[in-house]
C-alpha cells in the first residue's frame, strides 16, 4: 500500500506550514556552494505544493525567506531573489493547472522591484483559484508581524475607532498578515533543526510539530505523506482530556 492511500481524507490538516531548511548543508555535503542547494530546493517546493493539493490541504504556507535572512552574504540573497523570480515564472502553469491561489506574507516592499512585480502578477492571475492557497512567507518575521499588528491596533485606539477593552484574540488575529487564514494545524521543519526561527509564533499556538532529518532539496511527496500520516495518528486535545474528546465525538 502506498503512503498516500493510507491517508484518512477526513483528517487532513487545513493549514500546513513548512520551514524549508537545509539547502546549504545539502550543497556542502556535495562539495558545492550554498546557492547550489537553493537551486535544487525548487523541485522540493513543487513536490510539496502538488502533494498538499492532491490530498486536499486548504492552505500551505512555505517559509521561503526570513527577515533575518537579509543578513546573509549578498550573493546568496541575490541568488534567492533571482530564484524567486524564475520559479514564479515557471510555476504559474502548475498553479493554474491545480487551481491554486498564490498569496504572500511579510514585508514584501523590501523585496527587489522585479520580484515584487512577478509576485503580484502571479497573485493577480491566480486570484480566482480556490482549490488551495499557497502562502509564501517572504521577508517574513513573526515578531515584526506582531509589532505591525500592535501599531495598527494602537492607531485605531488613538483614533477612537476601537476601545482598549475591545482588544481580544480575534482583533489581534485580524491585524496579522495571516488575517484571512485559519490557524496552523501542522508545522513541518526539515534538516533536523528543532526550532521555530521566528515563524508564525501566534498562529502555531496549537499546531502539531514535526521535525525530519531530510534536507530540503531531498524532500519528496513520500516525505510529505509520511508527515501527514504522523499527524493523523496524534490526538489534538486543546487542553481537554481524552475522555472528553471521545464524548465530543459520540
Ligand atoms: C533554507 O536552507 C533556505 C533558506 C533559509 C532561504 P538554508 O540556506 O538555511 O540551509 P542550511 O540551514 O544552511 O543548511
Ligand atoms: C528559517 O531557516 C528561514 C527559512 C527557512 C526561510 P534558517 O536557516 O534561516 O533558520 P536558522 O538561522 O537556522 O534558525
Ligand atoms: Mg537553515
């Protein structure tokens, strides 16, 4: 039996987020420059997008570039931005074919003009697709996102559009970049690192976490399905007891 056929269609996580890590180490193992790893990570992106769409994931968020990644060597940053432009051009077909809508989160205004143009073009061309949302985190930092939300909420309080007492979880949610998206159900990180690296801190409050040793350029559909199966064997209790959950399901 293939891994995919073992997946329960009734227990698919709605929102899957992926920290695509290990490109540099993958290249180093092969005696190549780090950018070679990034170039070879593109196929893994396609595999994970296709496999998520195949099983009915509604939102797939990919961490492609963090606010901290701006501190990497200039050639590496330039290569990553170049890859973003070429992949957007190449993947438009795949997105249309699979009825996938592209969206992005982060300080997009900090990306090179060419990358912004390409990004908005693909976002615009795919805006009516509704099978899955592919959400790219680009120049994204969760703390920056929270600071931005607090600033915008404060402005509303100062302008008397909002009372301090009205600030609740929903209001905060609505001021995050992810305001249109559900909470993350499942977070995958490749390459064996077990940390969050400033990714979706608010949104992963109750996410299930999954860490794999596989380096991002080696990540394939089977790895994704294996992760989903692991997710499906977990009990998400949200603070309740197992007995309560059994009752709820009766
Ligand atoms: C992930 O791979 C890609 C980005 C962060 C853009 P890395 O480039 O972080 O690879 P390692 O962690 O150095 O192996
Ligand atoms: C996180 O990976 C960012 C992305 C995958 C885009 P990093 O490789 O930058 O994270 P750290 O530095 O190991 O925490
Ligand atoms: Mg890394």
